[in-house]
């Protein structure tokens, strides 16, 4: 074998080793950045009031169901993601918005584990209820299964400060819940019937999702709040533990053996989002006077 041939073989061998090492490093990098060699657990935070709205850079935080559903969908479509962890710290929110996220959790094709940190109450608990496993910190607040219709009567205050507020209406009940008068007995019954209907619906959803009887859920509901320890005793959650334990459970349920990576999914924040938020705040401020005049009443209706 000639000298040139030996040099070519050595160069080829070195080139093969370099290429092999490069490919291995590249695959390792891809694995570590999106799920590791064993797979990843996608973490989706649900923090703040659940409602159809934007995150408010002026202090209010909202969990938009459309954004959350999109994040769940992204996690489902990512082959490196083997399971999902919903990290909940929320007092609840609007009924429809809460139910929308609940349905997305229920219909998810990958295992979903919920970790409740400080609070997972009312609409937020509804979101958690269909998960494959619910983990809560021992000192967390869980439950508050109930419906609240909040109405303010300022009629006596208006009289004391000399304000004569009224409305010109078409329809006997159009100003029901307005802050310048109290409800009539008929109106109180109408609204109570609506609240009772939604309360029973809330109970039926939790009962179905947690595989409990309606009578049992009704007996522990009543808007009561429980600690994580108490919630485990009454079957509202499955395990007590911190975030790491919840992650480990999610990884195991996703079929990951050994190490895994954590992929935290948050909605992208762009300059356009910030401008949109600012413009909506300005529009809200300018429109408050008109809105206050045209609103049908100061009614706040939430799962909480």
C-alpha cells in the first residue's frame, strides 16, 4: 500500500469520525432543546382570571381561552412532547371561558396533569377537573364550586348625594340589575333560577370529569374552599406535591423513562400585542362614560 493511499485512508477515517461526532452533537442539541432523547413535558401556565380578554400591562392579568387552547394544540402536535402539565394559579373567571379550556383539556390526546400552586378555584378548578391527574400543593386553595351573580344597589347613596339617575327603557326587565334601584321579587327569582341552573351544570361537569356522583359533588360544593390536604381527602385532587412531583408524574404518564426536558409554553408577546393592549385601554377609558350610560346594569357573573 503506497504512502498516498495510507494518507487518504487516514484522512477518510478522521473525516468519518468528525462527521459522526458532529451528527451526534447535533442530535443531542436538538433533543435537549426540544424534549431531550427521552421526550419532553410541555408546561402551560394558567395564571390570573380566566376570561376573553388580553393581558393588561396596567395591572390586570387574564387567561384567554383561545390562547390557552392554541398552546394545548401546539403541544399535541409536537412529537417531542409526550405529556402536558397545566400549572394553575387562578381564582376562576367567566363560565364560558372556563368551560372552553376545560373542553380542550378533556379532548386532549396526550396525558394532561394539573399542578395547582397557590389557588385553583371555581372556573380554574373546572379547567383542572378532566385532567388525567390533579396534583396540588398541601397549602393550596382548591374548590369553590359555585356561581356568583354580583349586583350593586347604590340607590340610597345616589339620593344622599343628590344624584337622580334613571333610564328610559323598552321592556319591563331591561334595567334589571341597574345600580340605581333594587331588584323586585320577580327579578330576584328570575336571576336566582338562572344561577341555580348554572350551579347544577357546574356540579354535573365536575361529577362527570372526576367520576363522582352529582349528589356527592353537591354535598362538598356550596362554594366551599379547601386546602390541598382537604381536597385530597374529598377526592377533588389525586396527589399532594410540588411542581417537580407533578412534572415527574406527567413524564411517567407520557411514557418517558429516565430523564426528560421541560418545555414551558407561553403566548408570544410582540410589539403589536403591546400596542393593541394600550389602544384597548385608551378606548376603554374614552368609552367609559358612554358605556356607563348604556349598560343594562352593574352585574358581575362569574364561576367563583
